[in-house]
C-alpha cells in the first residue's frame, strides 16, 4: 500500500470556526490512525476573498489544538506556474478550451434553449464556445465534460466514486455540472484545477474534508483522469449546522473558535464526528483517545 498522506486545505478567508475545525480534526485523525503524514495547504488562489493574516491565524488555531503539520505548509498563491502547466496539458489534449461568454451570454443561451432555468443554482454552461470563440475575445478557460462518440456527437461523462462515509456516489458530470472553469476571466486559478494539481504533487492518498465539498469530487476525478494523475480516497465529514439550520460558514458569520479553550473546541468537533472525548483529559490524552476511536471506525485494511 502506498504511504498515507492526508491534508487539510483551508481557504484563508477568515479564522477557523467550529465547522472547519471538524474537517481539520477529521483529516488529522485519519492520518494519525493510518500512521501517515498530515499536511496543511493554504488555498489562497482567490486572492480578493482572502483576509490578510488569516493564514497565520489558522495555523495558530491548529497548533493550539495540537494539530501540527508534518511538513511546512504550502501556499497555493506561489504555485501558478504548475497550474499553468496543467492547463496547457489539457488545452493541447483538447480537454480544455477558451470561453468568451459573459454571465449574460450564458443566461441568454439558457433562455433561448427553452429549458427551465434552475433556481438558486449556477447555470450549467451550455457549451457555446466548445466549437470556438465565435469572434468573442477569450475570457475564461473551461474543462470539457463530454466526450465525442463514434458518430461525432457528444456523450455524457458519468463519474462514480466511493466515499468512505457516504458510500457509492455518482454524478452525470455533463448534465449536472457542465464545462467548468479552470482559469477565471479575471485571470485567477479555479479551485478545481489547483486542488487536483496540488493533491497529486503532494502525493495525497486520502482526502478528508467537509461534506459541502462532496459534489466537487467528480470534477476533480475527471481532471485527475485527464491529467493522468492518481485518484486519492475520499471521506466527507458531516457538516456543522448553525442554530438557523444552515451550514456554519464564514459567510453567514460563524465565529472563530476560542483558541484559549482548545480542549472544549476539540470536544465539540469530536462530538460532531460521533466520537466521545473524555472530559478533563489533557490535550495529548484527548487526541490519543480520539485517534483510537477513529481507527476503530475508519482504518482501512
Ligand atoms: N479550500 C477549500 C475550502 O476551504 C477546501 C478544499 C479541499 O479540502 O479540497 O473550502
């Protein structure tokens, strides 16, 4: 079996809150339960959304909880040339193409197709620029999510994958997601490309992260296949809901957890993962107890 490498990959858009600590703890527990390495990667590709200093606050919060990475953290903002290489590989293989559509172009194409427009969801890209820019200037670069059949027509791509907690998952990538952005019109790298390039380069063997990211997994598996990269294992952890029943997020004002009380923060995160953290234990004892419980449940043969 290849060496276990896990990672926690926060976006530095603010300090960790109770929900992000659950994902951090779960990925750390899984790495420790497999006697593997655990890495931290700061996903700061979306510069305008990042909060200056939040990266260091996050690293301090993790350290206060005893979650220490086995290697110095990596910052995605320094890895543009690697993303560019991957993009060029996809472009030259015909699996990525420049797109000149604005949001309005996409909405107009939907309206013209006569299909009902989904509410509260990003519109699936109608594929307009698959056949060329039609005289428009290039804006973004998209990944192709359909293959050519023997008759020259488009064939949907279905991705099936195993989640270690959620079981078998599947998605019709062509219909449910559509050709997705790899490089944005503002020149920024998209999460999907950066995460795939970095997980492979860091030899991540198991991705453990929040369930809100589960439906990104087929896009990432698609890119791994196109780039000839291995697909890691996946485990998506339960989400922490706020009092209003919505997922806790920085956007809806979730508060940073209190680093002055790491035992309490860890205890709450453990409860969310269905683990019981003994009250009154020291930090080291609590973490050791949690690793043992996690191993009993999730260690793979
Ligand atoms: N950076 C992403 C986030 O904070 C997580 C990426 C991942 O774990 O794949 O939402």
